[in-house]
């Protein structure tokens, strides 16, 4: 009784797997998978390129404002050492962050040209 039930469950599982295999094998869905970039991938790539462009356009004035704030903070610190250190940290951090954004853009562009 137990072996008959085990064989019946095994038969059902194997049949189910074979049916799924043949559905995927003969379905027309997989025919267009490797015919170039699907439409959704193209839309995602263009969306990411637009986001990257906007981030670069926003990062430049943000870095300029942060550097200007650091310079004015240092200028009007009136000898307070802590404010001078804070201003220097702000300027240094802004320059490193902006340089990182620019280098990251160059690296991503280089990788993208190598993959095409």
C-alpha cells in the first residue's frame, strides 16, 4: 500500500515536471528572448541614462554651493578653530565626493563602451 502510494506520487511529480518542460520547450515565449535587447531592457537603460544625466547636472551646483559654504564658514569663523576644521572638512569632503561622482561616470562610460 505504501509503495503503491509512493509510486503514484512519484509518477504525478514526474508527469508534472515533463508537462512544464514541454510547455517551456514549445512555447513561443522563449523564441524572442535572445533576439537582441527586449523592449523593457531598452527602456530601463534609457531611464538609467537620464537619471545619471540629471544626477550629474544636480551634483555640480550642489558641490559649488557646499564649497562656497565651506569657504564662507572658514572666512567668517573669527579665529574659532573648530569652525575652521569643520569648514576644511566640508570643502575636502565635497571635493572628494564630486571627484568620485565624475570618476564613477567615466568608469561606467568606459565599461559601457567595452561591452558594446
